[in-house]
């Protein structure tokens, strides 16, 4: 990074001035932060592998930015997913559908005024009106999600999106009789009410009535206290349960929840629910990991 900044005529203090140090101090701080993140990630990986039944897994740092994992056999696809998944869980309150409708209007206005396009090229045209109205959440064809993301990332559009809003797609896929696939796009409060750091246990369960898998969550003392406050203050509001940027479920808070328990639905298979429970029990990675060989 230092070399790249130098090529642009910048220094570390230009980029990381919020640290309040000179270049040398900033470099030392970044090295320390990287080391701490790698050390934490090693601990998390060991936990994940142990939950998979691997006894005394060997995980250690090699070089400044690499972690080596020694396993008795080749990595299965399941292991690869568990090793590479960041595992960030958050509980974010959903915005009212009226906020979504206003967003469509505001973005349409920006596009129309800047490009003078026809109605079929407006932002709102990418969303299925019938589904969106029925579910009270913006719903779009999977094939259009990249186009929607591109529009949302433009500077002109960013300027009309409220600062307290984040947008996440659903894990759930809505399939139609003509083989089209739709996903919901949720507008939620950007700041999470609660994060996975306060989860003490997670277990894969099967609903006795529907035989559908879900993950049962137990929060620690701090999390239990916060969840009781959050649910008590937001009765009849929807709360999005978000895992690595994907909305798994949006339950309506019906009453104050005492005892620090919750659950995550929306997994297609028991295997998916088991993997999710392992990731939540072991904690999130502080840095993203990529398998090289």
C-alpha cells in the first residue's frame, strides 16, 4: 500500500490521517492491526475446524499476510465455504415500505433529469410492481441486480439516498412458473441494533411442524439485555437478520423478548443451516480470507 500511495504522490498520513501519527507511527500501527487481525482469524478458524470434528487442527501464520492450514485430507467444498466465509451477523430494523417507494421516485427523478430517458429505462422499471406491492418490499429479477447495483453506486444517486439507509438483497429466491427468479431488496437502518459478537451459541434445529431447518440463537448476558431493550422499543416493527450482507429473514417483533433467544430462518437445506450455526458459534473473521492452494 505504501508503494501504491507513493506512486500517486501521497503518503500514509494523507490516507490514514485520522490516526494522528506521522508516517512511521502509522506504518507501525497498521502492522500491529494486521497482526492482531490475523491472530484473531487463526483462533476463529481453529474453532470452526474443531466444530467440524477435526481434532487439534494445525493453523498458523506464514509471512505477513498468509495463514496456513494443515488438514488430514483435501478440502471439501463445505470446508472451503467455512474457511472463507467472513461470518458477520447483524440485526437491523427495516425501513417502512413508504421509504422504498420514495427512493424509487427520487432515483427516477435523478436518472430522468440527467439522461432524459424513457419510462422503460427508469430505476423503478427494474422492480416487479405486483410482487413489490404484495410483499411490501422492493422485488426485482435476479438478472437485473447488477444493473440496479450500478445505478445505486453512481454519485448522483448516492446523493439522494438517506445516510441512515443500507440496502441488502434476500437469501430467499422467488421462482415463477416461467422460470424467472426474483429477490427482495430490503431497505434497513444502516446502524445495526445488535451484532453476532453477542451470540454465545447457535444450533441447527428442525421445525417439528414444517420440517424446515432453522438456526436457534442464544445471546450472552450483554446481548440478552440489549435484545430485551430493542424488542421492547420496536414492537410491530420488522427486524432484518443479515448474514454477510444477505437478509435471511425479517420477523415482525411481536413482543419484548426476554432471555436472549432468537432464530434465523431462510436456509434451503439442513446442511446450509448446520454450516451457518458453525460460523456463528465460532465468531466472525476480522479480515476476509481467500484460499490460494
